[in-house]
């Protein structure tokens, strides 16, 4: 029997430590993997071990996670095939009663409910597998997919494959013209497609909602149809020109227009291209034209929106010689505005032979605000170089000359930039400087690493002169054991120190989290307990004694892993808050029929404040938009019905057309209507809201016209007493001014960094004294690395008053916040959306509830909630976002208006959700979704068909990799995700690009650019390589380099060519240095995989399609290049066409032979 044993991590220990893998019986084929999680200096102390077993055909048949459950028991996943050898069932992992130390478990080879049993009874009366029904053809297409769970046994997702019928799909066409270096063309509807001209794929979800996709013979999506009813569809059309470029996207509201040209500007997306297939001009609905300039390496170097275009300003990015962003800023052009100006700027950029700045040891130049920049600004080698204002600077490899000394609280081995050391910071980001937008202040950030290249510390010098230092103590596997945070607002202030400690179980599940502020007693924030499926079962919160927590929070889940309970609202039993979610099993089915597609149909909650059970029941339309939230209090003597109900109606784009809202009449206890809103639009822009209820308790009403700027930002809203709103270049509001006629009228101003981080808020208002006198006052809030300060309500014209000093109010914790004013920990109960529902603290006589919040479905607070008796500066409520004086919530990228359920600014990522209005909140399903920052929630890395790769967002614990039209994607988890580093560290290193001209071969185009980046984890690198290979028309290469000290790394490269790809050693030679400190010359190329994008040939050049010699004498030339250059220990070709396999396959080869293998095993 074949055995492969892979110890992972032990080689990093060095010395004489050997891998210890317990031998398993020789009766099975298996791969045994052991990853060491901790090490005491002489031997491993924790490990994660997995054994994957294979049958005689090489197919996986069982996976054993050894001692992986919280009780140290094996967790087994069976894999069973149908009579045709197809894996039609996906079984859930099953915890066992003990451990077999990796040995295989007895397994039924038939398609039974529990092939390895359910010894702990965790799945009693449940269907613990998902099941596919496949088409009876060689294509094996899915016809039905039933999810796990008995409730889903009769609710499959259905797939139907067909062709269109005559007249079913409109036919839009465009004729490409050329002007000022860009394509343009009118759009017309020329009838409909005839029968059988398009592929038609229909997906019907568990609740019968249909999505139909129509594609042409080239695989281009022409129409995505969402079926609303038998007579109404929401259609999104995609229109391509004769060069297969996406020219227009027509959202549903535009698709019903009689003449598409009448709504093209207000409702449609438009894209124009240059001769290199690059989008250079685009228009998003509600915004003006946007322009893009590239360099010769196809990198975006300048962008301009409509507001910046009015003043001839551009945002620019300059790259270093490795293609890394070096510094960014605003450039003021002397060229004409519009398309002609863009063409002129492009010509100036194209005139450069290269476009890269060089790092300098002394200041290359000094920015206008006085900041020295340690890069050059040579007009001969980078563009633009004059008329620029620098906003951010990024340093790599070495620390800039003005860097502070390193604070290494835990005396861990430190990675330095000293070239004499074996390992250095070369290839790593070391510092970033970010300027304030509204003034000339700067924030300087520095990052420190250990000798494994892991972040162990950071220092941020704020714009006021103070600092925040964060040090991490890491274990062998990189888990954080302790974090020390040191903070000062000003250098003259007393330093605040916070110490957090973490403990983990044998599989690195978090067990305890403690928190200490200065010399206060250590507070136990959380003590976690897990069930045998590794789900959080309970959490003890608060207190200084492990035996006496303030609260214990219990969690329940359904078979799908969806949360169903936070405590039990039907019986609190001493808990302060209970919360229950229902999906398929609502109680009030009159208003909330059961749903199986993930929509929440009912929520119950109860607090210890009034001990009344409250309920919202929800109904949805066929687009999963919330129609109705019905409120009730079913256990009261006279059950309250719909006292806080909310009803919405939408247009096809998801714009709210009508909103009805009730509240409780405090005088008679009955429900009364407080809102009967009608919305008026121009395109997607809300221009007016009228309220027929004439009740001031809800939306203020008034029906005044709402104003917008050229970027689609709301600039006035008189109904909200907002006379004017101004924005910075990030479309963030930096000023609100009221329509009041008092002494000066209320106003709010904001200060931001160039990366969008909010630093300060100044609220000016009229202050009323004890005897009714009025004066101008101001409240200033500083936001510094989580520490929030407030200078409360001092007079603006107080000449003799002492210089005011702001008070440190609070700092957030994982369970709430620490109140510096009260010197107490405040704990928050939050629901599944992150809404702060109840806050409490330890008082003198026990637990004290200090705040309770209840919300309408779209986020407006109920008017009868208990007032906040906690820290008034802590205004984080709905979705955990800060409520502003304007009544809006600050989400980071946009401000949200809960009273009307929409944003006031165009979605910065509108192009990822083009069938929705770009002002819509959470897809109009605020019970299921949140909008974490006002944009979509993932890091996005787009791989274009020509091999170009662009990172477009960086704000979440996942990287989302998409193909060019974003129809396909994968997610890659980020590492080192912590409270202090919530977005973690991307596994995908800096995407570097350099100009590299390579002649074409076999009449194929040559290469213009070499793209390369590093991924440490082998599986992640393989996942990225395969996705890129499957979704582009060029060759990619993955190289695995191993080092003499046991470490390794991976490089991904592409030339953007369809028949040749280089590696970093080919381009830079043996001295190319990885971020680990090793270089190509002192490493071994353990593996090299490259892709063949064409259907023929897909075998390595030098071999025919049977793996035989095609030219044994190695005649020089391209046809034998693969075989001749097989210089790695293992060499592979990957082809998406190989043997017509879905997902492609590999051919392993060397200089002697080539053999097919589906995976790299």
C-alpha cells in the first residue's frame, strides 16, 4: 500500500528535532499530514493531524482529523460514491467517541445516511449530508442539490439547461467608433434573439425563486433574469462590442425603458477602451464620467472622477522598480479637461521608457507640507512629476531614515534591514506615511517582524504627535499569546498601557481572553467553550474571577451551522438578554412563511429590563427583498400587534418607493402610523420624500428637493435640516451645515486621513445656559487608533477660559468597551447583525443595565427604548456603527440614513452589484445582510484575461479572487486576524510588475510586462495558480522553492503570453531575494508548474499526446522547451482542457517521460 507522510512545521524548528509520525497499518492507501502548532524548545507540544485514505482507484474515501474535537476525539468525514463512481453526497464530519490515532474507521461503502455512524448522536433525526442529482450523461451536470438537514430534504435547488425561445431576450447592439484614443459607440435595440441562439440556464432556489442566465456561443453572459412574478422580471443586460469588450450594462429599471438611450446616462453603466483593451473611460449611474491613465506596464497610474475633473485634478500612484505602490497623491494638470485631456495625459505617460521611482537613502524631495520623501521624483522615469501633492508614502525592504527605535516588549528575534544578516526585511512593507486630507498633519506607521517574517509589532505616530505602539507575543504557529498596547494622544500625556492575553486549546481554538488597563485588576473578557463540532457553545463574560463571570452566553445552531439562539428568550434564567432566530419554522406563519434559502423569517427577543417577549416576523419578495417586518408582543395580556411594524415597496433596481412605519402611542398604548413615505427619483437619485402621515416622530417630512454633486453625493437635505454637505476627494463628508437661523446654526466638520480613516469630528451648536441664555459651543471628538477622546461643549468665544484638554472616554474591547471616565468595563449584548442591543456593567450591588436598544428592520431606533445612562460619547449602535448628530450612521466609506433606509453617496464598489441601485442598503434585506463599511466586504483581486492582476480593495479577513467579468471567484483566508488587526495579513504578497518586452512566438503576441508575487502557503499558491490558469488566456507559473533550513516559499509569475512564461530566476537571476531572506541561488526548485491555456497542445512541449518522445534529440526551439527545461524536482503542466475534465488536470514530466495526473500528488 502507498503511504505518504508529510510533517509540516517541524522543519522550521531547526536543530536535531525529527518528525514524529506514528506508523499506521499497511492495509490502506493514505496521506498522513501532521502540522505542529507549538514547540517547547525540544519537542512539539501541540499538533493538528489529518489522515486521508484512498481506495484502489486513487479516490479519497475517508478523512480522519485525529483528536480534533474539543474533547480530543477523532472527527471523521466519509466519502462515498454512487454506482457510476460519482461523489453525489457530501457528508458532514462526524465526531467519534474516542481516537484511533489516525487509523481508518469502518465505513459503509453504500449511500447510507451515516456511513461511519453517529456515535455521539449529534445528528439525531437529521440528514447529515448534502445530495446532488446528476444528469445521466457524460457531462454529469447537476440537476438538483439538496442541502444538509431534514428540513431541506424536500426543498432542493434545481438546475435546468436549455436554449432560449424566440422573442425571450432583447438584442442590443453597438457599433464601435474611435476618437481621441478611445472607443465609443451608440447602443440600439435590434429586435430579439431567435429561438435556440442562446444557452439558457435556470436556477430555482429552495423557495422557488428563479434566476435565469442567457449566454451566447462565446460564453458571454448577455442577460441575467430574476423572476419576480409570472408577469414581471428584473432583467440585467450585458452588451458587448465587436471586439468582445463589455460596453454597457443595463440594470433592471433601465431594461424596461422603451428607448434605452433616454436612460443611458442616469441608469446604465458605460465602458470605453483604448487599443490595448483597457478600460480608460467609464460612467456609473448617478455619476459623471471617470477617466483612467495607464503606464506601459498596464498599471493604473492616474484616475479622475467628475468632481476632480472640474478642477483638472487627478489621483496618481507611483510605483517602485518592483511594481509596488511607492507614493500617491493629487496631481493638478495643465491639460484640457475631459476625453482630450485624458488622451494628452496618456501620451505623456507613454513617452517614458520606464515608469518607476527609486528609493533614496536621503530625502529625494520634500513634499509641500514639509514631509521628506525617500524616493526620487525624476520626470524622465516617472509620471507625473510636477504639480503634485503627496498624500501617502509606502516604504519596503528597509526602514526610512527618520524611523523610531524598535519597541520589542517580548524580546523576540527581530528581523532587521541590515544586509549583513542572513534574513532581512527585504520584500516586506516597513513603513507607511499618510497625510491628513483637510490639513497638513501626517500619521507615520511602522511595522516590525520576527525572523519568520511575521508581524510582531507596530508603531503609529499620530498627527498630534502622540503614538500607539502594539507588540505581539507569538507562539510557534503564529498565534497571539499576548498583546501589549501603549498609547498617548500627545507626547506630554501620561501613557496608557493595555495588556491582553490569550490561551488556546490543542487545536488553537480560543479559550480565554483577558484584558488589563494600566494597573487595574485583570478582567476576564471571555471564557469560551465549544461543542464537538467546534462551534462556540457558551461564553462566560466579564469579571475578575473565572468562577464568577458577569454573564454566561449560550449559543445554539441548526444543522446548517446557522445561529438559532443567543441564550433563550422564552426563559432568561438570570440572563440579561435572550434572542432567537427562526428560518424554516416561524410561529406567526400569517406574516412570515417559512424560508429555506437562508432568509430569516422570525426573531424573538427578551431583556431583563421589562421581561416582555418581543417578536418581528418577516416576509420577502422573489428577489429576497424585505417587504414587511411585523412587530408583536405575543405574551402580553392584550397582545400588541404591529406597534413597530415597517413595510416597504421597491422599484426594479431596489430603490424604495414607499415606506410605512408604525410606533406605539404612549398615551393609549395603541399602534399609530408615524410614516407614510413616498420617494421620488431621478434615475437612482432620491430627489424628494413626502410624508402623508404628518407625524413628526418618524421621518421629518417636508418634501424638499435633495441636491447632489457630479459624483452623485447628496449635497443638501433640507428635510433633515441640512443646508449643505461638502465632500473630500474620497467622497467622504467633511462638513454638514444646518438650515437653522440661530446664532450660527449647527454644523459638523470632519478630519480624515488620506486612507479614509476618521481622525476628528467637531460639532458646533447653540448652547443654552441655566437661565436660558444662549452661546456658541463646540464638542470635539478625536479618534486615535481606537482610543476616543471628547472635549465636551466648551464655549467658542470664552477668552479667559483655560486651554481645554479633551478627556479620554473609552477604548473598544472584544466584548464592549472600557470606560475611562467610570474606570469600568462595559459589556454589550449584540445580535447576529452586530447591533448593540443591551449594555451592562458591574455596579455596586450587582449587574447594572445601562442601555437597551431596539431597532426597526432598516435600523431606526424604537422611540421608547430606555435612555442611555452610560458613557454619552459611546454612540455605537446599529450594526455597531457610530450614530452621528445628523441622525446618520458612519460606516467608514459612506453614511447611512436609517429613517429612509438608504445611503446618500454612490457605492464605491457599485460595479460589483450592477443590477442594484448604487444607493441601496444591504440588498434591501437588512435582516440577513450588513454592509460592514459601506462597500462590499471583501478584499478583491481581479485577474484579467491578459494576465494583468489588480488589487482593488483591502478591508476584510478574506481575499476574493475574481476573473475579469467577476462571474467566477474564490476566497482565500487572510492570516493573523486579531482584534487589533481585523483585516489580517493577505497571503498574497505585493503584486509586483515590471516592463519586460518578450518577442512573440508562433505568430502569437509578445509580452510587455512581467508580473510576480510571493505566496508562502503551498496550498494557497496552488489554488491561486489553478484559478488563474482556468480563467485567463495566458500562461501562469507556480514555483516552489525549498531552503536548506527547512523553510519554503512559492512564486506566481506570468508574462501575459499564451505560449511562454518566465520565473523570477529567469528574469532576475540567482540573486533574487524572497521575503524570507533566502534567494534563488541558495534554494532548491522543488516544483515548477505552468499552464497551457490553449486546447492543443496541452501536453508538455517535447512530448506527444501519449507522453512519448516527439523529438528525442532535443532540437533547439520552442516545441521542445518544456522537456528541455524540466529543471525542478517535480515539473507539471496544467491544462483546463485536459481530458475534458471540469477543473482541468496535470501532466507530470521530466526529461525522460510525461504522465497524466489529475492533481499534484
